[in-house]
C-alpha cells in the first residue's frame, strides 16, 4: 500500500472538466512534482486532495483511508499538511506563536480560556523553527518577515502537525533564486529525515528538475506523462505542451 | 375580501416608498461598495425640504410636484457633495470606517435638521387634487397612495431606461460588475461615483418628499427608513435593482398582512425574513456572489503581554479607582460608575473587532438585553439585585448565542448587516411588546438593594464586577482561545488548514462578548434606575464602536481608554451645548479620516517612531 | 528600431502581498512593432501587463509611454493616453450585451492611432456582428476573447497590451486571433503580447523578450528566438 493513492479523480466547473480521471501514487520519502501549463488543473487537483474542493468522482486514499468528502480540517488531522502559493501565516502573531497555535490545535487545546497560550509548547515550537533555520527570529512578528523567511515559517507550521503527506503549492514562488534552492534542499532533507511524502507544484524548472524524485505532467485536466525527471524531459508530448502547437 | 384587497394595496404603497429609497441605496452600494448609513438622512432631508417647499408653493399641483422634484434634486446635490468631501477618501478603508463615517454624517444631519426645522413633528400639506379617498368595493383608500403605488413601477421603468439606454447608465452597470476593468477602459471612477451618489441620494430625497402629505415629518425618520432599506437591499441582493424591487414588494406585503396576524411583532417579522433569506440564499434573492469580499480591519502588530511595571498597571489603576470615593463627590462617582460600565461594554465589543475581526453593528442588543433582563427580574419578578445581575449576562449571552449562530455564517459587510438586523429585532421587541417591556415608556424603578444603594457602594460593586470581567476578557485574549480567534481573523484559509473551526470559534466569541455586554447592561440598568428601548438602538451600538475606534482597535487597553475619553467628552459637551450629535458626528468623521488606528494605536506608533529615531 | 520607443519599461518591480514577482523588468515596444513577452506560467508576464496598466499598488521602476512617465498615473488616465489592456481572464461584462460592452470601451478618436467604430469591429470580427444583442455571459470563451479585444479597440489605443490571447482557445479560434492581430498590426497598432504558446507568438510577433523569475533573460528578433534552441530549452521548455 502506498502512502497516497489517487485514482480516477474528476471535477468539473459549470460543465467544464477541470480534472478528468487523474490517478497516481506517492510513497514515503518521495518528492513528486506536479507540473503543466496554465489551466492544466494543478491547483484544482491540490484542492481536491486536501478537501477544499469536493471531487465529483474518484478516490484519494492516505494509508488506505478515504479522504474524499472530508472537510479540510479532517483531512489535516489525518495527516495532510499544506503550504500555500501566497504564504498564509498569522501576521499579527510572532513566529513562535504561529507554530504554537498549530501545536495547540493539533493537541486540541485551543479552547483554553485561562492559562496564557505563550506557556504551551514553546520549546517544541522553537525546536521546529530551529530546524527550518528560523529559531533566531522566533519572537519577531510574522508580519514584518522577509518573504523567504515567511515560507520557512509556513513549512515549520506544516511540520508541527507531524504530517504524513505534505502538499506544497508553488513553494518557491516569489522568492529570490538562491533562496529557492535553499528551501528545496531543506524540504528534501526533511523528507529523508521524517519519511515524509511531498507533492508539489512549481513553475521554476530548476527547482523541479533539481529536487523532484518523480514528475507528473498535467494538461487539460489529464496526466500526459509520469516518470523520473530525465524521461519526462525527453517526452515529446511534454515538449509539445510546453512549446505550443503551430497556430 | 375587500378588506384584504385594501390591505394588499396599502402594502403596495409601502413597497413603493421602500423601493424608491432602497433602489438608491443599492445603486450606490453596487458601484462604490459602501453601505451608506447617511442614505436615510437624505430621505429625511428630502422630506424636510419638501415640507418647506410645499408650505410656500405647494397650493397648486404644479407647485406641489415641482417642490417634490426640487427637494429630490437638493438631496442629490448634498449626496454628491458628501462623495467629494468624504467618501472619496474612504474607498480603500476597511468597511468599519466607511460605515462609521457615513453614520457620522447621520448625526451631523440630525442636529442640523433640528436646528433648521426644530425638534417638533411637522405636519405637511395634503397634495392638491389628491386629498380625498376612493371607494374600492365598500372600503376607502387614500387617492394619494394610489399615486404612490403607480410611482414605484414608473421609477423602476425610468431607472431601467436610464441604465439600458444611456451611456452613463451602461457605464454604471459595467462598474457595478467590475470597477477595475471599467477604469482600465478609460472611464474615470471619481466622476462616476459622484454621479451615482447624486442619483442615489436624489431617489432617497424623492422618497422623503413624497411622505410630506402622508405622515408627520420628524427627526427619527432617517434611522427608521435606512434600516428598512438595508433589509430590502440585503434581501434583494446587494447592488441588484430588480432585487430591490422584488424585495420591496415582499416586505411591503409582509408588513401589511403581518400586522393582522402578529400586531405586536411586525418589525420582528421583517428582520426574521431577512435572516432566513440570508441563510438560505447568502447573496439575497437576485444577488451574485462577491468576487472580492470586503476587507477586514487591517491587522496590526502582535498583542504583547506587558512586562515589568506595566504589567501591574491595570491593578494599580483598579486600586486607585477604588480609592476615589475617599475624596470624590457624588456626581463624580455617578460619572465614574457609568464610565466603568461603558469600559466593559466597549471591551466586550473589542473582543469581536480587535481579536476576531468581526465588526458588529448591533452590539447594543446584548447590552440592552442584559439591562432589560435585570430590570424585568428586579421589577416584575421582584428578584433581589444579585439574582437580577446574574441574569443579565445570561440573557445577553443567550441572545448572542442565537443571533451569533446566524451572524458568523457570513463575514465582512454581511456580518455587520446581520448583527444590525438582530439588534433591530431586539429593539423592536422591546419597543412593540408593550405588555412586558412597557414599550417607549421603558421600565422604571430599577433600584439597587439597600446595601448597595449608596453611590459609593454601587460604584465599588460596579468596579469589582467590571474589573473582574475585564480581567477575564484579558486572560481570554492571551489564552489559546484568543489565539484561535486571532488566527481566524489573520488568515481564515490557514486557520482552517490547521484544524481551527473558525466559524465555531467566532460563534463562541460572539456569545462571550454578548454576556460581557449583558453584565454591563445589567449594571447600567441599576445605575440609572430605568431602562428604555434606546439602549438597544443603532446609535448605542455606534457609541460602542466609536469608543473602540477612539481607543484603537489593536490594543487591549484601547477600549477602556476609548470609553473613558468618549464618556468624559460626552458629559462635558452635553453640559455646554445641545449639539452633542453634531459634535460627535464631526469627531467620528475626523477620527476616521485622521487616525485609522485609533488614539492609542496612533500614540504607540509615535512612541515607536521616537524609539527608532 | 530607431528613435524613442512607444513604450519603455525600466527596472519594473512588483509585489503581490510580500511576494516579489517582478525583480526589475526592462523592455521596449517600438512604434508599429509587435513584441512577444514569452515565458512559463508564473514567470511574471501578467504581472508586467498589470503593472504597466497601473493596476498594481505595489510597484516600482519607470514606465514611459510616448516619452511621458506614466508610472504614477491611475489606470483610467493610462487608458486615455492610448494604452489598451486586454486581460488574461477577459473580464467581459457578463450582464451587458455585446454592443454595450463595446460602448463601455468607447473613447474619443486619437490622432496617430486607428479610429474604430462598432461597424469596423464587426467587420474585423464577423462572429460578433451576429450577436450584437447577446449578453457577454452567454458567449463562448473564444467569442468572449474577441469581444474583450474589440472592446479595448473602441478606446482607439495606439498600444495594445494583450495578455495570453490564445490561452484556452480551440485551434481554429487561435488561428482567427492570429489573423486579427496581423490585421491590427497592418493598421499601425503597436502590440505587447504575452504568450506561453511559442508557435502563436512566432506567427505574429516581430521581436521577443523572454521573462523568467521576474527578469528578462533574452531580448531579440522573433526569428532569433525560434532558432536559439538553447534559450527555448532553458526558459520555456521543461
């Protein structure tokens, strides 16, 4: 049994099929890149996997548990973490408080009305931040961080729930080139260390070909190629999709 | 049978007026995305100006109708002036500031109108040639109302032609759908907005001027109509003209026939109808989903628990306040008692706005529920004061629990409108349920038990209870629950993605804020010895918003400081002049334009800038 | 290219929230020229267009049009100077008819730019002529693409910003679009065109700028790009 098994995933919007029959599998320790031109259905696919959208048909199984039909909160509790294309953190809280909030949520302590939240799981939060290189900035407000640092905080927040599967939507968008490679190197080492499975979309081909263990190419809602980077690069169908057909 | 027909016709006449006013409101909202509280003021000004003109030239049909038109145009011009001087600076502000600024205009207009036309009701001249009634199957019906009934569809047709047959109308429709794209095609937004405010305000003025022969003109017309127009616009779908027409017809009939079935709670029916429509059809009957939801208040720096001496400041303040009776007189104690109560009221609203990003325009409902609960327990049930005071937060909390279930389903402007609607329900129940609440006469004789009847004793009791409640609210802000609430405000997307049930968190916060406001209300009832429906009215809700805004949304001390500033200012100004509303209105407008972060936030920025330099 | 270009963009930077999308874009469009801005999705093409049009608050750098600095102007002023913007997502007014959509775009004639009337546009886009009274929301994607282009032309622009005009269109419609663009070029219009579809760009553009990660990586004649396989592979292919 694979960590993640997706089969026959379908979703339409007002009669237009955005995702049609997408199937793939993902194992622990893998970094799978999902690429394709604009409108290929990448974001829809992502939102189907974490429950933000409901699939019309098909199944998504995490370690054998069916995820289709569950709301994002439940999917997250079952072990699917996620980072967003435009970072989503809590800007009025400090970096440590951001991670502490996730830890509190994870352990169902968020309804507490009395004991100050700052006293919960502080060391654990700082340890996670140290792991992504943000320990020194633990007490700065998230709202003033540089964009690359925000991405790291988001990664720490995603790791705080100890997920089995991490979904990363354009993890390096909006970052400086050297930061991109650093972040992906960090992600790759976390994958090895924690036995994570990572699925990510990305438009930076250096990142995709430098770090993905496998690549999945989508076009018009369908998988048109899947395999190791070199095989995908050589695939004529992929070339046609990316360089366009004659008008 | 004929009785029902006449009832139906009178529903149509109500609908015609409602449509005139709400069409203007919906057009203005569609293009500017501002919910204009002052719309009711233009209706009232139309009525007053129409009255003055009718007195002078209204004896002939030409003079009368000319006067009506001139009043509408005058209201339109005033609306355009408001756009140029005020709204233009606020298009990018959070909706809280937009709503408050237009409410500031409401206050200013009220005092100006009172100054020009006096506080008494004015009875207008009947329309020449339309004074009589017609007999419809053995029932009489006023002729003038028949004209009104015809006017509704006529105005709809006129607006339809303007929107579909003129370039200006086409641009308005385009901008209603996509402002940015319209501007990118070379259409200047500023001029379009001024024109839209002119049209919308003129429609309101027309609606007002047409009331002159029908009802007494008074200073309360503005809030009455604007709240009903809100309901029509929300039910019909914000920005939809046809929606406003359909909703006007439905609500006109609901009022006409509701009064036969439930004479005591017709107003409740209307707001319940709106709540049900919003839950079933979130964007109204004919509305479309918003592409970009309105923004919440801009987030500030993190809340930081004070350290060192500052951490003891609240306790020190409490001790100082407890010592005040040793040297202060009775009057000072009365003012201080009210101040402490208002501080809790403001802090409870701040829990919603500052931590939850939930701008409630009806927080007075829970303050009022607490006050009425305590008053009823103390008088009708002859309960001892401690029991009555315990009932206050329970009733406030229960009201908030029920209303909150509906309200947190929507965010931004719709949340504000829903909270307003529930506050109006609470207000209309106390206003109309004469047998229990005494209606307009309120409940008198709500006095503390003998042991607390001295000014000093009651002050200390208030200080103890409010101080305790404020301390609790502060703990909550720094507790995990406060984090969950702030997380939902900062990024609902991320909060849901890390397992936080944002809606439930907000629902609970709404209930908590409602009980704190209820406690404040209960104490208020005993401090004043009486309660009146105005405790739940929109102006009371706005008072609380102004306190929060004055103190600054982003600090926990803000609402307390804001309540103190507000109350002292009000006490001081009211002893000097009758124009309190005018001054408050100008203060609100000034605050919104000058200090979007509030006074404390502004001061802290100054300090931080000073440190950085 | 001789003399001062019609549009010159220098060091253009832009942000979405805190994300830095454009890191200093330089490009120039000469009079009567069609420049293709090509790059993968996410490279910054649409952001460049929006930043030029004044639709982004967070931007820095200079944009000059006909020698005049327009970088601080609001969108409607930029449009009135003669820049027509056709957004990627079309943004047709769905509640308005075809005729009304065109009316919203209408601006007075501009010296030095072709003057368009609805009749001239119906001749250029015969499909639209058959559905003058149809509402924008009831048109197909290809028809909407034609309408949004026609609507912008009603402003008589001298420069068109066309954001991914071929995206999501059937091959037959893409061909029609290419013909329409060549006709516009023949009328003397200058065009800045963003594209992912290299073949389409090659069919209409004189010059190409390749954008990647918010900066321009290549600038030269279209033929040179078509010949330079290394550049195509580096910045466009996988």
